[in-house]
């Protein structure tokens, strides 16, 4: 029989940092914090998220209209044609992942 000890202190540190990060963002992150100029530059044909929105010809004049535009098939097609992503959902997921990596000091 082999006898060994398992050191889980590293896992405890990661869990503690994840808890702090969750508290920091409280489950909400502003869209503009995800769609940084750097992220947009690296993954789209634009220099900023504002530029991307303005070039889309969709209506982002109010919060309600913006929500409708982001949920539309037109926006999804626009993302496919003008970014490195297959969908708006994928773009949000990758941006969120990058945000978490930058904001959690692992």
C-alpha cells in the first residue's frame, strides 16, 4: 500500500481569490468594461465598441432599444461579419473570460 499526503492549500487560495472576485463584481459587469478598446482592436474591424455600434446601423438610442438591437439576428450577423466570433454570445463569453483573468489575481 502506498501512503501519500495531499496538499490542498493551493486550492484553498484559489477558492478564496474566486470568492473575493465574485464579491468585487457582485455578479455584474458593465458591458463597456468587457468591450475594452484593446479587446475590440484585437478581435474586430473597429477601434472601439462605440465605433462598432455606430457603424452597425442598428438603433442604440435608448437602453430599451439597445437591448432589442443586441438580441436581434441582425446584430448577431453583424458580429459574425465584423469580428473573430461566430456569435454575440461567443463574443460576450470570451470578453467575460478575459475580464475575469485580468481581474482575478491568480
